[in-house]
């Protein structure tokens, strides 16, 4: 297993700590899950999918600026 250290701004650290506390999981699990979700979103974007959020009767497209740079079939696997 490989590892590395990440330094977060205090506000980001607090968000991760809050989520870990609410979910009752280690902070590392929150970060792993977040990365896993980001990877899934990236693959969907490369496949040409649109990401939609439905709240009540409203549907809005989710735009993540860093993922907008990915074009379908850009080769990231």
C-alpha cells in the first residue's frame, strides 16, 4: 500500500472532520470516498454524461469546473 500526506486549509480540515464525526468514520475514509466519487464523476463526464441534481420538482445540471476540462474519450481510465 502506498501513502502520502495531504495538507488542508483549516476550513477544509474542519469540513472533513465534521463529516467524519457525523458519519462516524475515520477522516481518511471521508477522503477516500470523496476521491472515489470524484473519479466516478470524471469517468461519467468523459463518457459524455450530464450530471443532474433533482431537488423537489427542479432539475439542475451540476457543473464542476475542473471536470469540464475533460472531453469525452480524453483517455483518462
